[in-house]
């Protein structure tokens, strides 16, 4: 019987015949925590009596969620992680380096890997054809120590996307559209596998955006077969030799197949307070916004700022709308400066924040006031997510965010380009 | 046998509602964080929950982030088990890892404040208030082995490896 991507990779990494529904104990290639989940992982590591990390070169502690630290408690948490890195030799990604998932994409994840992180958006690395998934602090502490973890091998939903996007429509609109269609628990415990000519033609940046949000439909992982696009991306990061071609078998068994015509998708927005509460941007009416937040592991990459700068060039943000920009990594920031995007955004009235999670998690750098509305390029709009339960978060593409920053209300980007 | 009162919640109770991001700085001070458990879903919950009570929710409980602090502070608040129609996968796995039973059942049958008796071994929930008896889906065998040891840390301390 043929295998899906997740069955193939877990078979290889467990040395067994991994079939949906079974249990696989798999070798872990990359394991990481961030500053919100790391301190607990360190305590559990100590509590379990571990002293050594199995693979310190590919075990990473990221300081990204509260970076730089806004208060003494989190500064102390950062100190704990720095000390753990010194004690065990695991990698430390300091304040200002960027969001864990972007750095994993730039420097660590390769096709065929098992990547586990104490952060739900670890699924981002599924774009490389890696079985990448989020777990809790204890699971990651154990994975770092033993170099392996256990999985229930998931059934797979194949998402087949064909056709060309209309002008003003981006991969973010596709994944919001899909989540709106199947629901926030529409793929719980399942793997998603993306295929079709739209996916074949899509950049790595687009694939990363889509893989990143697989968890918002409940999925364990969102996978893409590796191809020339994957290889080119790895070569650009100086990691071309880590490329391996991985594709599902032609006779793989899928629990469900969902077909989407990319040409029918329009700029899509998730309304408060769940990601599956989607609507078309053009149908929203007059939703005034006090803040636009552009960045995160979903849409804080160079191409995203290229799109935003293209729309905002020579324009100004609306007087009542703050425009916050947080590049996903130091490399993204550096490249965006070199390309002139940062200057364009500054001229449009943007506030540039350090690479990291910034306003996404409600810890610092852009917490909303009572009753305020934010349009964000992030992946989550849960009540209280951005630090205030009495505020409202809408999610959209960088194009929709840029257009809306100009008008001060949620705007279909096709209105302004 | 677990005995306690039902505290009802709706669907899509995210980890942001359970352990809000604005208390991020309390994650290394769990007793303090636990005072805010489920605060954005029910601001009264932390002050009224009694040891041995149950959280009873609709579908997709625990969606969102991987923060293990969410099941930890539910357990620290004294909650004996979480009952829901379905759970998000990371929360489900985290709950088992910290020794918090998570039971999948038809929670529509249970009312706010109902007195419940839960027999984990037999897989039966008795609602003493309305006289209804429910069954819950079996916890997967691999996870039961971890739960039976009280969580993943005690499991690994005893077995030294995954023997699932």
C-alpha cells in the first residue's frame, strides 16, 4: 500500500512501517523551545534527572516571544535559558535574531526531518516536507534528552489547489479560505498534504505561510512535497546539500480529498474571535481599525514586506491607524533594508520593531486598548490574544493589511492598487 | 472514583482564554498564574472552583498554543478532569503529560453545577443531579501508560525511555 508524506517520513525516522492510526517512536532531527515554554522545559528536564542533550547542535532555545524583555520576571526567564545553553551546549538564539519558526526555516529544517518545538506553529517547517509539529514543554524536554519522541501516525487530508490567484490574492487568503471552509477543528489530529498546480508554482514563502496555519484547522502537520523550489530556497540559505526529494506515493491512501479552485478565492479576513470566522474583505462594511500589525511567523518575510511596500509607496497611513512592522528575523530585516522596503514603510508612517514575535502574543510592543480593533497578518485572533480581552483582532494578508493602513478601515487591496 | 461539581464552558476554549498572554510573565510562578485560570472565559471561575470539580466544555477544548501551563494551572486549581466533546491535539497530549485526565463524552447531557461521579477505570460518568449515566471514549493505550504513571516525567523516570 502506498504511503502519504507523513507515513513515509515517520517510517524512515522510526525504522518501522508507519501506517495511519499506529504509534511510531521516531528520531528527532530538530527540537526547540521559546522563551514562553523554555523555562518549564528546563525545569522538567532537571526534574526528570537528565543532564545531557542528545543533539545539542540542532536543539535550540529561542528568545523571541518577549524580546527584548519587557519586565524583570521575563528577564529572569531569559537568564535561565542562557544558563541552560551554557550548561548543555544547546544553541541559543538571542533577543533580536527573530521568530523561532523563521530561523528554523532559514537554518535548520530539511526535507524528511522530524522537527518538534514547544510552540504550536512549529508546523511551519512542514513547507520543507518535514514532519514538524508543536508539543508541550515536557515533551520537548524529553525529546531533547532522548533524541526521539512518539507519534500517533495521523491520517491525511489531501488539499488539491489548482488555478491562478486573482490580482490581490495571496497564499494567506487561500489558507484562511480553507480554514473557514473546514473549521477550526476541521482537521484535528490529521495531517494536511498540499498539492496541485497552484502549490507547485508557489514560492517557499507562500508555502511557509500555509504550513504555519495548518494548526489553526487543528492539524498535526501541514506538508508539502519537496521540489526545485525547496532546493532553491535551501541553496539560497547555504544549505543546498540538505535537499532530498520527497513525494507521496501515487497510491497513498487519503482519508479525505478537498479540491480548491484558486481562481475563485478573493481577499479573505478572519473576524474576531476565531480563525474560522471568515468573510470576504469586500463584504465587511466599515470596520475601522486603530492598529495594523505586519509581521510574525505567518507573514513577516521579505516577500510580505515587498507586497506591503508596493502598496504603501508614496502613501501615508491613516491618521487614526498605527502601523507596526516586525520582521520575522534579522536576515529579513537586513534584506528589507537593502531592498528599500523599510524606508518606504517608514515614509508611510510605520513603526519598525525588532525581529521577533512583537505584538502577536500580547506580551509587549503593541497591546491594544479597550475596544480597539487591530488588523494583523498573524495566525490567531482569539479573545485576549494581543493582551486585552476587550479588544478585537482581524486576520488578513499583508496586501489587505497595507491597503487598510491607508484607509483606516478593513479594505480589499484591489480598491487601492 | 472522582466526585465533584460541573463548571460548564462553551466551544473553542483557547489556551489564551485558559492562560492569557498578559500573564506571560507569571509562567515561572505557577501558583500565581493559577489564580487567573480560565479568566477570560469566566472571570469568576478561579474563585469558585473547588478541589475535585470538573471543567465541562463543548467541542475543541484547548485549541491554540502549546503552552503546557494551561493544563497545569487547571490541575493546580483542583480540577479532577476536563470533560469535552472534543479536544485540540496539543492540549490533549499536554494534559496527559501533566497527569490531568481529559475525557471525551457528550457534554450536552450535563448541566451547570451538576454533581458528577467519574469512574476512570470503568469509563463511566454519573450525573447525580439529573440521573443520567454517560460513557467516555477510551484514552488511547499509549497515553494511558503515561497517565497511569502520573505524567511524562514520572513515566520517563521509571522507564527511562518510551515503552509504548
